[in-house]
């Protein structure tokens, strides 16, 4: 069963292919993704690598955690499931966020 790894502290120039090539030394890499910022299109400095087996994932952690990759010391660990994020508040809706409030509310002054 595939095991997903978190890779933090990546060089901003590291690409998906570069990440895949590096981790392939530890075993079969099913996927490698560097997370990019939507607005700037620039790397956020972390990514995920999916190894084919648990043993290969542990080998990759031992090989790269705390070691240098593309000139930066990276952190490698088992990826945790993404936590649910609270709903966004703010903006220009009538739920109390944004600038000011709803002028149609009853005023007490």
C-alpha cells in the first residue's frame, strides 16, 4: 500500500520531477508534488511524495529527514490527513465580517 510523505523546507526552485528523482533513490515513487501558491505561481516550500510501500517510505525518511536537498535542509515525515478548516468569515457578506455592518439592522441609539 502506498505511503504519503510530507517534505518541508524545500528550495523554491525544486520541481515535481526533481523531488521524484531524489526520492527514487529510496524506492519506487508513485507521485511527487511540490505545492504551489495559487496567486504567485511560486513554490510554497513544501510538497508530498507517495512511496509504493511502507518500507520504502521509512527508507526515504531515514535518507532525507534532516539532510540537504537542493541546498536546503529538508524535513521528511509521514503525511497526516488534512484537518477540516473552519468556514471562512469576513468579506462583504451580512454575517458580521468585512468592513462595517449591515445598515438595515435596527439601531439602538
